[in-house]
C-alpha cells in the first residue's frame, strides 16, 4: 500500500520544509500557507522515501529528515517518477494530477548546500490539486483509474 509519511511546508522557496501534523490542500492552489502554492502547474511537490534512501546510501548526510528536499508530501510504496503526466492520485481527501516529473535545480539552494545532492530534480514530481481536502501522515495514496 502506498501511503503518506509526512506533510511539509515552508513560508519561502528554496529552503528545507518543516513537517506539520496535517495539511489543508486547496483546489487549484496547493498546500495552504506553503510558499510554492498558487495558480500554476507545480502546486504540490511529492518525493518518495525510496528516493531519499538512495541519497542516504551515498553517505552524504547521516540524518535526512522529512522536508529536507523541500517536498510537500513524503511518500512510501509508490514509484512517483515513473508515473505519467496526467496520472490522477487520491491522496488523503484530495485528488491530485501529475503535471511534471523532476525540475531544474539551482545548485545554490539550501537543500543542495545542506545535503550535497538533491534528488528532487530527478525523482520528485509535481501535482495540481483537482479536489481539495486534508492530508495527514498515514493516509493512503491510490491511483485513480481513467474511465474508458
């Protein structure tokens, strides 16, 4: 079963995000109070614990806390970067659509400086919130089958 390990937010871009108990995700906007939220295609960022573990194995940093790669949602049990653009996910109460896989990284960011590498540009994904709601640690993540 794929699930949510952590919800994370920050008030500014390019910094490590802080874990929160639960997040309110707003339709066509993103995570309430997060710096990356807005009316654009990268409203929410997701990263798999499996991707974080790859960096841990490189020995770059001992402890990699949730949010260190500036992900809004840390997941487990789903290979995010293999999902196709347009894939819809039910995450907690929300429905989100994959809009982008990876991103261009600016190496001066706090994450790269702190960790020595950033997996987000290679394996992180971005979504747009189609249906808002609450997401919290332990919530299930399910693929929504396309009709037809």
